[in-house]
């Protein structure tokens, strides 16, 4: 429609897609924070053990995993998380809830003040969009910390 239009060279065409090749009955289901730790510990942690990364697990209504996306990769002691990027992905994938995940290369699983702040920011944004943050899990080489398990969500 716009190809021959005078203004077409100034307007970008946007295409939004989500393509999942895993049948719903074959998706991994998350029921506990330990499920997340077991799912990510081996393959993911080995690649990021020396820098901090933040990702989200996108869930369907039955808590089956639609996908995982790495939102940011940082340095040794931190990473920048853009909440808009998180919910852009969640909306694109028709996710009904999300789990935040990140690592602490130091080996200390306890959350920092910055971790608490971003968790609260994501939680509040999720309330507005009806896409709740059901957990935020901090992974280390040997264990994990779950905001939900600790009653902080």
C-alpha cells in the first residue's frame, strides 16, 4: 500500500513475530525455583560464570516455558536491565507470566540493593500489563536465591 506513496521512504515497516517449534505438550514446566536452577545451571552457567547476565523465562498459563531470552550481559559485578525490553518480549510471545534470572559470579546468592530495586520495578510493570513476575532467581555456581521462596514477591 505504501510502496508508491510519497512518504514511504520515511516510515519503517514493523514486523513482530514469535515462532516456537516446540509443541505445548513437550514444553518444560516450572513448578519450583529448583526447576529453574536445574534447567539453567549446566548449559547457561558455564558460559557466563565470569560476568553478570540477566534474562527472563517466558511462561504460558500452565507454567510451561515458551522461551528464554537474555536481556543483558554486563561486567563482573553488574548489568543494566531495561524493563521495557523485558515486557516487549513478554508481549510479543503472549507470555502470561515471567521469571527473572541472573547470576552472581561472586558466588554469593544474596540479592543486592540493585537486585531488589530492579525486581520491584519489574514486578510493578508486570502488574500494569497483567504479566506478573512470579519469581526472580539469582544463580551461582553451587546454589540459588529465589525471591518467591523468601516471600519477597
